[in-house]
C-alpha cells in the first residue's frame, strides 16, 4: 500500500492543486459576475456552460489522451485552464465568459479522466477502496480550501485571477516531474440508459437531481451569498462550510446504507437536504449565524446523494456491467449538472437570491417523494454491494468519454428513431 501511495503522491498533489485553483475560480466567477452587473439568468447560463463543457470533454477528451498520452495531455489541459483564468479578466463579456467556462469544463474533464484512470491502473483490487478514499479526501479538502483564498484580494481586480492561473500552472509540476509510469488510455465500454433505468429508476433519476442541485450550488452559491449581504470573508466561509461538510458524513451514511434499505437512506438524505434548503432561505433573510451551520449540514447530506444513488444502482445492475453502469450514471449526473445552474438562475431572477434554494428544495423534495414511492413499489431483496463514496461536488470518472460517446451517439439516437438493436 505504501509503495503504491508513494508512486501516486505526485499525481494526487497535482490533482489537489488543480482542485484548489478550480474551487477558488468557481466562487470568484460567481462573485465577479455580480460585480460586473450580469443578469442572474445570464450568470446561470455561464456557470451551466462549465458542465456542458465537461460532457464535451467526455466526448472528445479521451482522443487527446490517446494521441498525446496521460502526462502531456494533463499538461496541455492545465495550461489551457491557466490561460482561460487570465482571459476572464482581460475580456469581460458574457458570451466570452460562456465560451471560456465551457472550455474550462472540457479541460477539467480531461484532467479528471487522466487522474482517475491513472489511480485505477495503479491500485489493485485489494487496496482500491483505500486509494479511492484518499482520492475523495483530496477532492473535498482542496476544493474546500480553495474557498478560503477568496479574501486574499479584491475580486473586482485581477489579482485573484492571476493567483488562479499561478496555481493551475503549479499543478503541472508534480506530474511532469514524476518518474512513475503512466497507464495506457482506457477503451470505451458501451452502456444503455433505458436498460439501467428499468433496473434502478431511483438511482438514475437521483443522479440527475444530484447533478442539478450540486452544480447549482457551486455555480450560484457565491451569487446567493453576495446577494444576501455577506461579506467576502463570510462568502468564502459559507461556501467552505458546505464543501467541507460534504466530507463529513460520506462514510457514516455509506456504512448505514450498507446495512439498511438504501432507498430509505436516500429518502432520509434528500428530506434533510430539503429542510436545510428551507432553513438557509429563512436564515438568509435575517443574516443569522445559523446560516453557516445550515450550510454545513446541507453539504453533509446533499453531497452524499449521488454516492447513494450510484451504490443503489450498482446493487441492481449485473456485476459484469459495472463500467457501463458508471457511464450511464455519469451521463445522468452531467445532464442534471448542465441544466441546474440555468434553472437556478431563472428561479433567482424571479424570486431573488433565495430562488437558488427554493429550486434545490423543490428538486430534493421531489426526489424524496419518488424514493418513498419506490420503497412501496419494489421490495429490498436485491443483494447490497459495498458503498463507495464519490466526490459529488466535482464531476468524476475516467469513464467520461465512455459515457458521453455511447449515450449521446448511440442510445439517445436509438430511443428517438428506432427500436434498440443488438
């Protein structure tokens, strides 16, 4: 185990720096759009384009990795991210920012693809869970830490954008200097949305809802915080509490869900998330200190929903289709993530800042009711497989290319035009 971790230390350090910069970048852009006077609906579209870029990165990113290899691809993607960070402050136009956010999402998908395929190639089955747990901790810790860099400078100026660019560039160094051997690119494996939905409708629909809520929070959370009168330091604390909270209950909830009907745990997690959304919307009206406590509890439960839904889906899917199942789940998450900030922006445009959590409460409330419906419709006799926590706050998996390529080019076309062919 120690030998494997030493060989992966450089990769994890590069990935951590990448998330540190991206965590700051996401929050900074949300605040800067408000300072620039962009309409809330436009901000939602800009932030949603990042997740559309992630899906496109899944479609085309693997071709870059196959052509240039893991290390050079990582370097190319990180370099483009560093450039786009500076372009945001040089070219302040909504359309330009939309394009650059989509490009950032594309590059992020490529770097996540490189990181996870490398981790899975180096980790044998006997230590895979430990390695992925370390990966999850790296994800949440550095993404949360990035929030606390926000008060270092004035978001209205260029300094924070320069800091983001510097950290993206620093993320190159550990990977470029490593002596560890990079793995060969993975090959795509087909999956099928309709087939998996028949097996686990709650899991697939839950992934869509989780994508909508998580992406909305990351994209529009800073806009909400600034709109409710929080200072820059308080905004970073609000975002940090939620993201660090996401790490808090991953393992306890996962262990409980391994022993009980997982659908009931999904129902509990979504119900508590719904109540937290209502609590945050109320606390925001009075600038109450409880706003930060509610944000931490919100993150603790909302960021477990995707992991729970993925585990529930894998409980019901055939074991030999594990990769295909991951592909479908990630496409479902990506579809929700691409549309979530856009919908949140529309709600906020009509209802004010609390519209973000009104939207999230409606989505999670719907999922709670659907989970209750599924528990009454089907028994829980399916064998439960081990829960694996997943970083729902960031789009994940080396199967992004598989997911987008198969589901967008094959399954959706067959659903619209012809019966499924084998």
